C-alpha cells in the first residue's frame, strides 16, 4: 500500500512539474514573460560584450534592448555588456546626423555585427540669420547744433 502511495505522489509531482514547464516555456520564446510569472521561472538571455566604433570617434552610442533592459550609453570607441538578444543602437554627436542601427543575434552565440561601426554624416549648416539694423536715431532728434 505504501508503494502505491509513493507512485501516486511521484505521478502528481510529475504532472505539476510538466504543467509549470508547459506554462513557463511560452514565456521563454517571447521577449517578455507574462506579468503573473515569477522571475525565477523565466529564462533570461546571457550577457555579452557589444563593441561600438564611430567615425569620428567620441559619439554617444545608446543601446536599447528588446528584453526590457534599461538603455545604456557609452562614448565611442567603447563596449557594453548587454543581453544576447536583438538590440538597436543610436549613435549621436553634436554637429552630426544621428543614426540608429539594428543589431541581431548570430548563431545564438554572438551579435551581428560586432563591433557595430558607423560613419556619421555632418549635419547641414544652419543658415545664419541676419538681424535688421536698428535705425540711427541720433540724426532724427530734430535739434541740431
């Protein structure tokens, strides 16, 4: 009789585990898990160094991950440790046109491309505005000497 109860407990435990795994796996395939799922049940992507280079150097490289991580920024040339998932990186530098590039995951082991390189284009010069000259009021006072 004790053996039958042990088999029942094992069967119930296996059913519970398979139910939990069945509920947890769909959350693993999406970028974010359902809000009701505890953190310990979700699989988070590993972190990997992603390198950034720009011409001219000194641009801000801002990474926005699709996994809900906070954005990170560094000045090129630089690298950041980010989740091994799809990313987008925006390069910006005063006097240049900002550019945003996608970064994908290659063979689930590295980013493509890595390093992310960009050549920034100079922003068009803003036209200088000329202010109208103020009229000379010294000669219009009416009183001459």
